[in-house]
C-alpha cells in the first residue's frame, strides 16, 4: 500500500464520515493519533490561523487541528509555545550529518541544495537514503555538467570548479549538447530544477544561459541561479546581472529564483528587489531569497575572484577572512590561495547592516541560509530571523517570518514537485513537519568566531511525524528525513 493511500485510510478510520474521534481515555479504544501536540499557539501562514489548538498527527501527516482534546500515543506539551510548519531551506550546501543537526536545532525540517546543485543527483540521493535527519533534495547542476563536458568533473563535496577552462571559456556546440544531456539525465534522476552559478562560470555566454533556461522551461522546472556579477561598475553590475536572468526567464517562460539577492546586489539590493517586483507584476514567475549576515562565503580559487573583483565591489584584500582562524588576507596571501588547486573557503565582508535589514524585511524575499560549514549562517539563520527581526527590531511580524521560512519556499517548489503542496503549511493533510518553539527565548548563538554554536529555543522539531528534537535536544539514532524528488523523475 502506498504511503498516500495508507494515510487516507488511516485518516478515514480516525475521523470517519461526519464523526469525531474518540478522546476519552476510558473508552478502551486505542489512541487515534500517533502524536498529539497540545495547547500551542498554532500558526499557519497559508490560512492565517493563529489560535490555541491541538494538533493530531498520524503516519507522518497532520490529521486534525482542533480546539477539542485529542488522544495520542504520545503527547507533546506546547502550552506557551508557538507551533508552526517546519522551515524549508532551499539553499543548503553542507549536507553532512553534523550540519543537519545544526539545521534541526535551527528549526529546519527540509534542507535542499538548490543554488548550484550536487554533481551527481543519483549518488547524492543514494547516500542520503535512510541516513538523513531532515528532508533533502537537489537541482541538476549546470556548473557540474559544464565541468564534466570540459573533461574536468567536479567531485563532492565541492560544487564549483577552480577558475580555468571549464569556468572561463565558451562551450563548443558538442560541449553544449553534452551539458544539456547531462542535465536531462539529472532531471530523470529526481532533480527539482536546474541550478546555475553564472558568476562561477563566466565563460557561459548569454546564449548558453538562455538555452539552459529553455531546457528548464520544457520540463516546467524552476531555475535557481547565482547571477553573473556584482557591484556597480558597468559593464558587469548587479543591475545588469539581474537583468540578464529576468530576460532569460521572460523569453523562455522558465520560473526563476534569484539566490541571495543581498550578497549578489550588495548596495543595490533594494533596486534589484524592485526589478523582481516589476517582473512579477508583469506576469513572470520570479522569486528571490536572502540570508541575514554581512559576510558571504565562497571558495577563493573560484572564478568569482577573477581579475577585477576588488574594483567591482569597492573593497580590498582585507575584506577577505579565513573561517576558523579569522586570518585577514593580504595581497600576497590571496594570490597564493587563489592560485592553489585546493578549494579554500573564504569569508567576504561586503554588506552593511542597513542593507541586509532592508532586504530581510522586504515582503518578496524569502529566507535561505546558503549554509556552509565555517559560516554562522549554517547554524543560525532561521532563529536569527526570529530573534533579531521579529523580537528585537520588530521589522517583520512572527507570521511573516514563518511565511518567509516555510510557505514561500514550499510554493517555489510546487511546479517541480506536487509534494511541496503538503509542506510549508500547518493544516490537515499537510506533511507532519512541525516546529515548536518559545518565541521569547529562541535565538541563534553562531558567530564568525564560533560558527558551529547551535541555536536554542526549539523545544520540539518533528520531521515526517517523528520527533527529532525533544526538549531542545537531538534524538539520537533516528533518521526521518525523506528525499524530495522532482515529478519528472524516471520511475
């Protein structure tokens, strides 16, 4: 019996036609729900529900939300706490178990690699099967397909190739065909879209970009992209880079998510958000996201640091810091690391608090961490939103924060997978991915000096109906995370 059918049968047995489930402990009936969350402030960003309710969960699905008492095999006391849909991170690079533990304590129930994708979707899904704390998935990687077509394939866990022919040169017709074929294969393996890092592959012509967008549109899959350039210098400004991908979406009909608009557009981020708003007002399916930190993080030997990067950003070498050690780079140190074939992570401080705060508060911007080990965003992005922007600055409401971290990411996935319509919501029939937290105390602790410090305040985190965080602690030995697969997967 499929999970969908089994859940339907179970719900019918629990609820019946026009009947209410028995809630009397003395009735002799077995508890109708596997798990009941009692007395919390239940918040659903789609319907606007914000009320004290009880939540009944059966076989990984929210079966009932009610003001009446519900009887379950296990009960979680949520009195005084917020009960919300689990947060969905569409931009999570680090896919190791240690990072997944940090994500769960940050309220994340789905962490997907959508910006650039993994080099091999099938191998990624196989590795994570029955071994993931939270839900997972990936796009088909254009940079990896390109590197493969140039004869220099990328190996996990690295997502971008060092600066060289596969990043800096235009593809031949034969290489372009090989890129398309690889992306087709990855879509059949279960990819949720196509991930592009155009700044990491500057050799990709405008025609190649449009060709990839056209491929995504033919499968009704979204494109997630890091745009071609940043800064204010023309040619090659942030405005020009955003114009390129909006244009590609317009002429192909592809859905588009522009990733980390805060770090791609820097001081011009508000103007870039206005461009997204204008495109949407004219019927284009374009969205964007951001993370709430001043520094970006990337690899120092990538094409992002091709000559001219300092002039584009208006910064010098001292804007670069090495994670873990905090070393501030000089020209000599940069030159040595940039020339090395080894991938060295580096923090890039390019933003201001005023810009980041304005971006996070913008209604069109969802939240995604760009999570990588060595940056505090890997551990603290989502609780940082709750602590700084909801509780301290009060620049967004609690419901808006939940919407930005759950419903909006789910909606971005809906053309790729029907399963997304059951996520990002807290309502009957939705997947039982749920967070229960204290809005007065939930907070992040990760810093640039201590990037792996876990967040606190998540009392319970439920993934696929399984309690993963119990009284603020990870439950050892359970791996409830499931693959989120594109509907175009070859069965």
